[in-house]
C-alpha cells in the first residue's frame, strides 16, 4: 500500500508552565540530522506560526521530550530534552527543561515503563542532557497518574495534582561547575564600552543573573513590556553571548545566538517589590524573597523556568552573588526561596551543604492533553 508519510505516535503533555511533545525513543530515528529533521517537521519549524506542525509558536510550547526505559541501576527511565527553535531549523540539546520533567512520569506510567505503586509513585529519571538524576513523585490510582487535584501554580489556569520534583546534585549541568568562572560576580564589557555586573551560576541549567537597575529596568516589568524594549533585549543578548564564550559554551561570542541560542539562560533580579501580574492580580513584596525575570531563546519567559528556579535557589546560597545580595533577609535564614516571577510567587528549596548543592526541590502540576499520531511527509526528509 502506498504511504506518503511517516506515522509516529506521540503525546502532548503540559508540564508546569511549559507544553511539550513526548516521543518514545524507539519511535524515532537514531540521534543525528535525520532525527532532528523529523522532529522539526513534526513541530512545523522553522515558521513563526509553526502552522504546519504541533509547535505552539513560542519557546515555552516548542519543546520535545524523548523517553526510553533506562539501563541504569538508579533510574527507571532516560529522558532527553530538546528546545525546538520556532524560526530556525535548529534543536538545542544542551540542557534540560525542569517544567517538562513533570510530564516524564505521566508519559512513562502510561507506556508501562516502570512498576507503579499507590498512592504515590516515585519515578527515577535520568536526564541525558545534564547527566543528572531527578525524582518526580506522582499521586496514582488504579495504575494511572492522577491529574486532578487542588494544587495551583502561578501561570497555569485551574488546579491539578501536586507533583514534587527533586533535582539531585544539580550543579554543573553543562559547565561541570557551580560557579563556571570561579567567581560569585564578574564584569562583562560590551563593544560600546559599557560594563555590567553578572553572577553566572550553573545548577539545573547555567544562568547569567543581571541587576535590573544596572540595565535600566525597575525589575517589575512584565515580559511583554520588556519585549517592547528592543535596546534592552539587544543588550541582554549581547551580555549573554559574551558570558557563553567566557564559560566555554561557544568559542566566539559572535556565534552564541546561532550556535547556542538557549544556553546559558539569562535574567535580571531585584529586591522584593510590589507588582501586578499579567492578569492584573496584585503581588505583594511581603510574599516574595526576590523579584526575578528570565529570558530564553532571545525572548522573555512568560513565567519562570524550573531549572532557572533551581539555579536561582543555588545562587541564593552563595554569598556575593547578585541573588544573595538582593533577596530578603528572611530567605538568608531558611532553605526555601520564594521567587516573584511575572505571574507570582514560586518556591524552591535548596539543600546546600559544604558549598555543595545536595538537592533542589520544587512542586508542579502536569497533565496529558493528547495521545495521537503525527504525520511527517516522506518528501520533507532529505537526510
């Protein structure tokens, strides 16, 4: 029988404030250009609307997760994450997405990749991108992960079941060091001669932290406001690019946007401040320990990356970083940091002992949206 398309089973799962397409590794070609091309076609990239694929035309909704049974003694499943570019034919495989980690167990349980126990199943996940172990705990009934619950997270409508995610030994995800430069603070000088203080920390994913005030912002700006400031976006990307060269992610900062658009992440922090979120809800400075915003793929993140939260929590434990200097005194005396991101407060707990991040923990909700088949025309696969 004549067939004009590949047919590949997949699931669409919302994990935290992101949404991704999940595949069994056995359903895809082996890693390499052919697999990348298949995934790009599945997402409809490159195209700003991703109109001919499953992507959502935003970095938060253009993500792929590849899952397989693990051969490791300390993991149930292997999980590979890819940031699929919307407007370029590129997938960045360097780092992890903490939000979509919340969906890994849902996918794994539904595909019978591990033994399920009630009322809680802990899925031991090996993230191949960062060479790290993550545990995600799910409420389970009758062999299935429960999606309904009364827990809510800022940036996602409604409520869901509460999923605890523990990132073990998250430091050095890409650079192999908690402080890639060895310093709590560094100075980056741009080609126009302007200089900026940065703290570069690598836990979960590497993040370049800036002072909101130093780059001409208050720190309470919402993502849409910053994206209407082209000069600020250009400055942020220029700083990120130089940082990428400094920590060895790219050989030349001029290539950072094309070679490594997703890593390191970058953002700006400021002391706790009052602000209104995108829904017009008042966020009181009394309920947060630091005000923070992050950017990904040259655009502002609408909420806050989980790996970014892990990194912010780690930075809060290191004296001399911008995060430590700007956070509340309350947070300096406890393990939990409450981050004031664009939609509201988010907690991250950090077990920091002898200058080592033992574990970082966050809570998320997640649910499966679709099980189905994606069709990839044979004519579009050229490698």
